[in-house]
C-alpha cells in the first residue's frame, strides 16, 4: 500500500515538473548530447527525446495515436503529408530571431511553400557506406549502385551487405540505378525495380535501418545502404575503436535521394513556446554547426558554415557540390492508390 | 432437504455471477471484442493516411480486397509454410535437448530435483530480448548472424524451458516397475527407452510441443534481430503491416490466417494428448 | 541404470545446461567491458552501470515497468482468483475458454487486436493505460490456473463443514477459502509481475510513444545504440527477475512440481 502511494506521488510530482519539458520526436543521433545540454542550461528546462529511424515509422506511430510531441523532425515528403492532414501548427516567425541565418535556397521549399510550417535543420543523402580497405582488396567500385544490385559484384561480398528497411529508399535506389526517377508513376517501371531488388536480395545479409552503423564499424558488414550522417558516425566509431580499416561513403554516380529534415510543431504539443526557443537556439550559427561537426549532416544554415570543420565541409557526400545536386532527388509522397500498390510491392519484396 | 438444496441453488446463481462476472466482463471487453475488431478490420480498405477507413463508415466500406491479395499469390502460403517449418524444427530440437534434462530431473532424488528444475527456470527469468541479444553477441563474431541457423538457435533458446517442464512432469509419473519388467524380459537399454519410456512420455511431448510450436509461429523479434533477408516469417509480416506499412487491413487478414492456424493446432494437440492418455493406461 | 548410460545422461544434461547458461554469462561478463563497440574484451570497468543509473530515459522506463507490473499484477490476481474459484466451483463451459485462450494465443495476435481496439473503437491514446489493460488481459489466465489447481487439491468437505456450521458465503470465503488459496495468490501475483516486467511483444504494439518500459528500451538499444549499457541493464533485469522467481518458488513450491 505504501509503495503504491509512493509511486502515485512520484507520478504526480512528475506531472507537475512536466511543465518545463520539451517533447522532441527525432531521428536517432540527430541532436548531439552536448548541444542538448547547452540548450537545457540556457532555457532552464528539460528535453525529452523519443526516436524513430524512418519517416514511415514516425507517421505510423502518429497514426496510432502518439500525442504530446512539441517538435518532430520529418523529411520534406513527410512534412507535406503532415501539412495535408492538418497535424501541424504554423511556425510563429517573429519568435525566431535567427531565421535569417538560413541559406536562401531553403527558405521556400516545394513541400512547405513560404516555409510556413517547417524550419530546415539538416540534410542527408542516402548512399553507400563501405569498408575502404576491404573493397580495395576485392577490387570493387564504390561509386555506383551496382555494388549492391549486381550479382557479379555481390558474389564477392555475399552476406556482407545490408540495405535500408525502407520502401521508398530501397525502391528509389533501384530506380536511380535503372535510370528512372524516384517519382516515377509507371507501375511497369516499379516492377522492374522490384526485379532488380529480388535478384540481389539473396546476397544481402539483412534489411537494417540502424544496426548497420555498428556492424560497419566493427567490420561484420563491408557495404551498407544508409544515410550519410550514419556513415559518418560509423567512420568516427571505427576510428575511436582503432579498427584496422576506415569507413568511406560516396554518392553513387547514378544519383541518389536527398533528404531535407526540418523542425515542425505538432498540434498536440503542449509547449509551443519552448519549441520555438529550441528552434531559434538551433538556428544560431554555432549550434547549427554542431549538426555537421558532431553528426556529419549537411547544413542549410549559412551562419553555421564558418564553424563547420573544413574536412567535413569538403566532404562531397555531406555538402554536395553543384554538379552533384543535379543527380539528387527529394522524395515526394504519392497518392493513396499508388502508395497502396507500392506498399504491396514492398511486402512482396520481403516475402519472396 | 430439497427446499434447502433449492435455496442453495438459487443463492448460488447470483453468487456465480458475482464471482465469475468481473473477470468475464474484463476479458469480453479486452479480449473478445478486440478479436472481433480484427475480423472486421480485415474486411476494410486502408485509410488515406494508413490505418483503416473509420469503422463508423459501416457496411458501405466492406471490402475483401485484403484477402484477395493474400489468397491470390502463392507466396503468402509459402510464408505460412516457412513459419510452420521453423516452428517444427524448433520443436524437434527442443524435444531433443529437453529430453536428457527432463529425464535426469525425473530420476533425481527429491531435493536435488527442485534445484535442477530451478536451474532450468532461471535463464527463463531473464528478459527474452536479453536472451536474443546474447545470441547476437555470440553469433556476430562467428559470422553466423543473419542466417537461418541464427533464427533457429534463437527460437530454441527462448523456448527450451517450455519443453522441459511438461516433459519432466510426465516422466516423473512413470512407474519404474515397467522398466524393470522390460529388463527382466530381456529388453536392452535402447529398446526399453523406445518401446516403454518414449510412448509413455508422448502426452508430455505433445503438451510441450504445443507450448513451443504455437508461440514460435507468431514470433517476429527473433527473425528481425537474428535473421537475414530470406528469414521473414508470418509474425514479421504482420508487424510490418501495422507498424511500418500502415496497411491495417492486410495485417488483420494475415492475423486471422495465423489465428485459424493456431486454433487448428490447439485442437490437434488437445486431441492427441487425450488419445495418448487413453492408450497408455500405465501412466499413474 | 548402467554406468555408461548414466554418464551419457549426465553428459548430455550438462551440455544442455551449458547451452542455457553460457550465452547469458557472456552478456553479464561483457557488461563490464571497457569498449564502446563491445566486439572483444578490452578491460574491466563499472562505467556502464554508472551511465545506466544516470540515464534518465532508462530510469523513467524502469519506473514505468515497475508501476505497470505492480498495478496490473494486483488487478490480474484479483480477477484471476475470481476466475479460478469460479472455474473450480461451477460448471461454466465458456469461462475456461475465455480465460485460457489469451494464454494459448501467440502474443502478436493479442497485441494487434488490442492496438486495433484501442485506436479504432476507443480512440484512446496509447500509453500507460493501454499497456496496463493489455498486461492484465494476459495475466488473468495464469493466476486462474494456479488458483484452480490449488483449490482442486483441497477437500470439498471443508466448505461443506463451514456451511453446516452456519457460515455465510462471505465468511466461508474470508475464514476458509482465502487463507487456503493465499499461497496460490502470492505465486500468481509474482508470476504476473514477472510476466509484466518482461513483456515485449504486446507492449510493443500498445505502448505508442512517450511511455517506455524496460523491454522496449532494451529493444531500441539493441537496434540502435548497442553499447555495453545494454548488457548492464540486461544483467540488472536478470537479477531482479531471478529474485522474484526465487521468492515465488520459496512461497509456493508446488508450482515447480505442477509443471505449468
């Protein structure tokens, strides 16, 4: 009985203190602990994070009734979807003194005209990460999707490759490899992509959205389809653990998916004021630079560039040069009918 | 005397509802009604943003499309078959591994027996994810991660205690006089085991098998964490529909399929263990 | 039994025990490993435990797990005891079916049906209460079986004697039934507690986001941030459930013997 009362008391105390808590629903490893600690000290509040590793996962959980998040960090196509659903609160621009720090090309994105609902935070490219030494030894190319789709290459790395467990990303990679757009509407072309994937699937070790970071860093896996910032992390982890190899990552020459992730305010969030303070804090040059220096993400913030480490700013997979930008596409959500078709296609890919 | 019994009967009727009522109400609400919802959900279209078209849309939104999709392609039957195969292999492996343990426990003196049983249950006291993680740690360096072997090893590891306990409970009840009689009649050790002990232990094997086979059918965590691209089982498919793909009708249809499979198996297990008991009157 | 067969039996049994314990020993040992990647042994450290105890998310999840386990076990014990008594005393054909089927079904089916129920029918935000209701649902059957088994072993004459001596049904329950089933109630409570603390699959479906339990934390750690912190929390969780199981077997040694 006593214990029950104690638990209830704690819960109540917790509820009272919840007043000064910012609820953030974010990608794994997308805000460094140091940055968070600095914000918590500055605002004298707490930040509580929950994580997802895929936009679809986040949208599925929101669909299942997840509530109370002040901030989400969706990718462009997910932002569009959330706006259409009416799930977002518009950004109160006067509250964001540092909004002018954003690079001009990010201020009026196609998925959020006028930047009414979202504030870009980081960019990443979905590409191939690899064990440099191992691939050099095997004489395999590192700048093409063929590395994960062609049996003649896959034979030499069988069981040492993982791909993303994401419908749009994996199908998108196959589409680019075949020379089509990731926004293709012709079902026949999607069937081609499915065929390419099924042909390569027996050589892949697993579908993985996040375990590949550790697997690459340890050396269990030699090639991984994943996000540029995760590959950066794998590279840093391998270096820190003094592994006898280095991790490289390259944007494939056939083209790839570019993701722009930004902060949005969910309607069910209880502290929009804290949310705005957080966004403004992250728009400051020094704090914005953290996302590049500590996480290896691309940066839409002009004021951050002076603070970004030169070797990271020079990394083409993180800050793509103008030539690369032509080959990069952003994902857009499809209409329900095509979405259903793709979703069933994805199920087939999993089961065959 | 009759009046008294009548009074007791009348009294006991409302007493019956008083005692049986609350658990019944709770389970009707949180078990039966949800089960019916799954059936209803399987006959609907997915909603615009995933999930379902709202149930309130009524009969107008009826659609057997999910079933047409599942039944229209042999590959879903193949996944069910693969899940059955994995469950079968796991069960057989569990029987093989559990038998020596169960026999040892059954034949040990009373005090040691409790200790031995405890030693079997203790690993079960660890969280099941921890047990899977243990295998991730062991198989990674051995290059056996993301293989079918990893999936089977994980399944067996998680379910082994469920086979040991019913088996030892059964073996404990065997009359040693039977084996002595067999020995007197000239039967060798293997014959004694195969002709006497094993048939008598069948009810225990059936109980244990039910406790292993049915849960394994629905598992998704083991294939997801230990399995490779070809090791997708029905549990993974169902989980993906609900938590990744947001295609709830398809997930519900697959769940109904799994439920029917499980009910058929449970019925089979019950029939078999009843027959086993009838045929072996020697079990005390 | 002949000597060689005896050795064979002991050998095989020890091999199986080793199969059961070696993986867990590895988890425990590597919780003290001074290496982020935890691929090979580097050195001894307690830092992961220190990190664990300072990890707010982990502590919140632990708190949730304990609170949910306590409340759901209490409710499941009461409802399960009622079900067990009813199953033993009266011939109600639907009751055993209703009570025991949740136990026999694969957990994923329970998880999925509850997810649909909470979202589509109740429009409930998934969180603490959805997890609580789910845990009670699967625990009732376990408690009911334990209580019924205990009652089955008791002498009907005790209840008749109480009635003949003029006891009301309530008095019979309070003075005769309750004390006799008390060990079964305690064992049932501990069993439900362990099941609740350990549950992953059903909780995974009905937890939504925001409320986490220890198994859910472990799962996301295994998938994402696999540091030896996972080993540390696993070791502590093992120690907790070990204590529970030992306590249960001390108080109700019958459950070991009944087998189920």
